[in-house]
């Protein structure tokens, strides 16, 4: 009986190779693209947490400063230990507070659209922002031009939005 030798690859082997090439190319393309197209989305959660932390602190600790401040793409609560009448308008040099977010490290520009053209928001004891008689907007602009928005309404609701508030 003569035996015929099969030469070539089976269908299962070919499909396996195609799937592996797809996985490797997806990984490689994400390394080429980099995080620049996602930078604003990445820092959005940090900014939301920072604003909400400042709001919660002002609700739980009456008599203390509840000011959240943006300066040069950096933001944080001015100082959780300062009394309410002594809130400053510059970022403290001690940035060890958990409300600190540095947008410069992620190449994200931040801007605040609030009443009175100020770079801060003061929260009262009920968590309402004093500078937002209508919606306040924090705009995050990534290096690639991607924009994300964080909306703060007059009642103190804080939420992220992919389009404008």
C-alpha cells in the first residue's frame, strides 16, 4: 500500500496563526498610537474624584475651606485644614493631599467656566457650588485635541459628559 504524504497546513493551524497575528498587531498598534488619544479620558476620573472629595469634605466639616481650585492644569482643594474665611486663590505648595491632580503630567489642559470668571469653586455645607448659579463646566483638553467635560450643576450634582454640559 502506498502512503501519500500530506504537505501543507491544516485549516486549524492557519486559523490559529491568523488569530495570533491579529492579537500581536492590535497590541503593536496600540503602542504606536500611544495614550495621547485617550489622555483626557484617563484623567477625567481623577478630576471627578477630586471635585467630589472637596464637596464631601465641605459637607462633613463645617467651618473649613471647601474651595476647589484650578491653576496651570493642576487642581486640588485649597487646604482642608484652613478655616472657611481664609481660603486662598493659589495652590498650596504641599500637594500631598488626595484631592491633588496634575494634568500637566498627562499633557491635559484644564479650564473652568464658572460665574464671575474665577478659577475656583466654593462648596457650601450642603455641597452646592457658590460660583454655579447655572452649570459650571470643567473642560479637559488632551494633547490630541480630545475634549471631555465635567459638569457641576447649581444643586451640587457632578457628572462627566463627552459633549458639552
